[in-house]
């Protein structure tokens, strides 16, 4: 069986089952065993830029799984000087250690990553897919050893995972492949705002009416922003359209606050001090609430004992352009492809659902209420875990929810145009095409293209020099019939057509009866004892086709109107190394050619040739 390209290019990391002897957990609340179906645990896993959240299916409820230190696993990776890797909370514990290099927000690497893309983590370089697999293996071990999920040893973990709405095909394939290599049984892949729409339907179903059946999901995470318009009818959710920004999230807010702090302090001396100061700005941002008036930034990393006090109004003003950018990215989502020229009015919305970890930042919610009204904007009780809860709802068959997704990008093929000078993208399935339901017939598109290059069905085309001094093997242009040059200085000619070999050029080949190979692009002088090839313009397609028809009727060489003179016989010299031409005789009377020699051989008794064929010849 042929492996996928990711499995073929990347080695599979070994996954060791957790040992029950080292089991130690401090559960806040034990989740009941009813979430297990047929000996497997069902989990919704939201792999985020800064946090990874897991939700479970438990008797119609969808609690967030708690770990030893928090309700999430930090999306961090750290490498020591000896190349040792740590993930999650263990990587956060060594973030301030100079001997360790911490890599944050490595989910953003998937935007432009491929199966062979690599990333430097401290002193070692590894593939992005291997780094992601190592982190997800750590999440799996945390579920077994340090969580209140309590999966049994060897119990399968069925997971529904999510990706950003505007994720590329490569990002989706790498994400699913990394989850499976880490030991999860991936049964569903959803867009993050589509999963959050299930949580809205579960919590605020009464807000959806016949006049207001659209819900706009505003998903602002740590690294990406997505907005999806969802139409809800009963328990059926239909994604109408999606838009967003691939690189806009909480990390950009942290950079904006850091630039504000640097403007007050001056330029930070080293890269390490700037990284530590960025971590402090992130901690202060996540601790802000609507009643906060000032931020006290700890400057211990810079060797200062007194903190820097920054008013929240200045912080909000520094982050306001980023929030405004999300509002502008929402506008393209307010349309229904089934309506030709009429968009969806804001009054048709049942609500704007605000989810994502960065949406908890107070200026985000405040600007949304000022723009659309407080009665229309609804914030998730668990902005960090909204997507994970929606993924868990997807796995609950008793909930009865269904989802109709659409393509968030054009689907097509790249092809050459303008004689190979340009490459264009041919759209086969445009954006917003409705995807088939599970178990339904697949989408099928048939498109016929005219071949621009005749590759000869994998066969090779060879040419022989007109003076027979060498036999180069090269290729001529299939479009302009330009003949290559022979190393001896003469023009080359194509080999004869046969059933076994096809020439990838216009039909402009013929064979002289004396065995030499000639084309209309080479002429020879008629003087005896010498041969002077002269490069001429390539034959036209019309002349080439006439030559082919002439040869098919039994003629030799070219028609009289275009046939060059047969070359004179050349002496056998060290330079040529073989017999020359046919001594100036016409091709029809030449008796030294290969064709005449084959005729005599077939006519001999016992040569295998048919007597009838010999008499006919």
C-alpha cells in the first residue's frame, strides 16, 4: 500500500503507552464514565496558537478537561543545550532559564509549511510535522497521567480536531497526520468558527427565529482571526460563507503593548530581555478586566526594581487598530452566495458570537458593542474553550446536530499557458461551494484540456547527424520544429517513425535509401569527396506533412519539389569512421542503402521472410 506523502517523508515518532505506576492526578471534578462509547473516549481537541483545550462528551454535557496546573495545555516547545525537548507546562517552567530556548506560537508555522519544512528549536533542527507530533504526544500523555479525564490504559481516544477557516490544504493534512501519529483516532475535522457555532446552538438556540436565522461567529484567537456566517434551522447548521485574516490575534496585541512599553523605556538591550519583557506584557494583558485602570509591568528582567505603570487607555489605543482590522474583515462574510446581488443585513442576525482567547481582551468586546449594539453581541462563557466544546458536540450522536460546510478557498489545478511561459490557476470548484454531507455523493468535476506538449506517451525521440559521424540523442522543440545542432557542425535529423518509437516533433522525418539520415534543414554540396552541411531554416509543417505522405506511398526521400540532392559517396576515414553516401546516384537506384540491403536479406531462403513478400518487393 502506498503511504501518504507525509508518512513517506517524515519518520514516525514512537508512541509509548503511559505507565500506571507513575499515575498521579489532582482532579477538580471527576467526569463520569458515560462518555465512553464502545470502549473509546470521545474528545474535542482545539489545538490553538497559545493554548490547547480539550472537551469531553459526558451524558449530554461537554465539560472542559482539567489538567494538573490549568484547564488547558500551553502550546509551547523548549529545547535544551543538549537537544532535549519539553512541551506544554514543562516548557513554560524553563522559559526564564538561559540554557533553554522556548518556541511559542509554532502553529503559525503551518500556514506556509509542507511535509519537508523544518524549524530550528535551540541547537537542533527538525521538521515542523515532527515538532507538532511531539507536542500532541505530550497532550496525549497529559490526558492519561495528569488530567481528570481518567482514560484507561490502552483505551482508544476518538478526537474531533479543528483548523482555522482559511487554512490551506497542506495545513489540514499536516494537522490530521500529526494527530494520528500522536495516537489519536481522528474522526472529524472542522473549521474553528463552525465548531463554535455548535456551542451557540447549544446555549442560545432560543435567539434564532424565522426572521433572524443567521449567526456571525467572531473568532479571535492567539494567532488567527476568522468570521463565519452560519444559518441555523432547527438542529441543522449551514456555513454560508467565511472570511478572516491568517496572521492576526493575541500575539499581535502583545507586540503592540511591547512597542508601547519600549517607547516609554527606550530600546531594550538584548533579544533575551525583549523576549522576557514580551512574556510579561502577555501576562499583564491576560489579567486585564473591564474594571482595570492601570497596568504594572514588572521590569525585573531588565534589572529594574520598580515596575512601569501604563494606563489602560493608552494600551487600548495601541490595540485599537488591530481590533478595527477585525471589524473590516467581517464585512466580506455578510453575504449569502445564493443571493445574487443582495447581502445579508445586520438586522437579520440573531447574534454575533464572540469566541477565542484574544476576544476576552476588554477593548474587543467594547468596540463590538459600540458598533453593533449590546443586545446583538454575545460572548461565550468559555472563550478559550468554545471551539473544543463545539467539537465535542459534533461527536455526540444523541445531540442530533448536523453541519453543511462550504469551501473557504478555491479548489483547482495549476497549469501552464503561453507556451509554458506562464503558470495559471484553473478553478475547478470556486469558493463557497457547498460540500456534500457525510455519506452523500462526492463532488465530481470533468474538465478537458488540450495537450500543449506531445510527450510521445513516455517514448524517446532520437536524432542522428546527417553526416553519420555521430548519433546524438537529444530533443527538438515540439512546437516550432527547431532542429538541434550536431557536435560535428552539421544539422541533425529525426529518426524514422515506426511502431516502436514515436518522434515528439512535427511529421518531418524521412530516410534516404543509402542509409544516411537527412532533413530539409540540411543540404549538401554535390562535389565528390567532400560534404559541406549548411544550416537552413527548419521545414514548415505543410512541407513536412507532404514528405510524410510521399514516404507512406512508397517513395524515398522528399517529393521532387523539395527533395535535396543525395550526398556523394565519402571515403572511409578516421574522422567519419564509416561508409559515406551513395556516390551521387539517385535514391531510387541506390543499392548500398540500408533499405536495399534489408530487401536482399529478406529475399534469401531461410531468412524468415515470406516468399510472397519477397516477390512483391
